[in-house]
């Protein structure tokens, strides 16, 4: 990328921030691309002097939204339906199925995505894959007491690798989610239409990072500074 080409995250941030309706309620995801939207929204709010109410998927997003002047609602206070929201993704296939959860907020992300009438996923073109699971493992949030059982069960479903996610640099032990659970990352040679339901049905599994039928629009930033869109057929 040359110096004159916009950073893909900043490009996405400016584009999505420009689409947010003043005084609306929106869902806000987690990750570096989402952070770029929040910062761009904060700049727009300051210039145009309006407010926005957000429902964030993580404490990190909540803190940044509050810092730029948004009103932050908790999950307990959200309306039955939110008109729209935006988030990032780790992988996106041709059917707009997603793998999410590298940031550890997959449970809250899926809850809030399910509250949205429309969900826009933001990504650079490196996140597009021909086969879901091509680059990343599937994050699976589990209750701590079920770790051994879930590992055995995932093997029976065809997992080729299962790794307990470790904590942040300098922290001894596993990563702990905001709900007090563990995350295991499981690799599969194939993620068919039945696997998400099979994983969810395992005893001890709280949620997984395969998102199906929750995204209706993907906005993609390419390295040459162009934006493109893909929409769900449904």
C-alpha cells in the first residue's frame, strides 16, 4: 500500500460512520475495524453536534464509545429489536457465513447480532475465504468444568486440533471471557450445514463462533483503497 492509499480500516470506519443516523440506536461490535468506525463516528458527532446510543458487544468497545461521546446501553437495557449494527469477522465465505470470536466476545456478539434487524460485517479482502475454517479455528465458549468432556466430544465431531486459548501476554493460565467461561479453538477439515448445531448441542458448550444467517451485508475494503459490497440472497 502506498502512502496515498487509505488504510482499509480507516476507509471502512469513515464509510460506516457516515451512514449512522443521528440520535439512533445501533449495535457495535468488537475489534480494530470497529474501533476505526467508533473513532470516525466520534469525530462526526463532534462536528455535527448530535448523539448516538450504542449497544456494544464488549467492555473495550463500550469504553471507546463512551470516550467519543456515545450513550452506552447494556445488554439488559436494549430494545427487543435494534434496526442495525456493525461488526468485524475473522472469515467470510461465499454464502456470508462467518467465523468470529478471535477477540473473545463471541457470545455477546451473537446475542446482539440476533437482536439486529440488519447486521453489516466490515472486513478487508484478506478475510474472504472459499472454505470456512480455511485459515482460522472455530472459537467455542465453554463452562470451565466441561473442558475435558467438550474436548472428547469435539474429537467425535471431527475436530483435528483443539487448543485451550491462553490468557493475554503476561497472564498465567487460560483466557477468561466476560461471562467467566473458557474458550477452546477447534479446527475442522469441513464445516458443513450441520456442524454448528452439533457443536451447540454438546454438554458444556455455551456458544460457538460460526455465524450463519445473521449477516445480510458485507462491506469489503481492498488494499487499493476501494470499497465493495456483498449481500445475502435471503
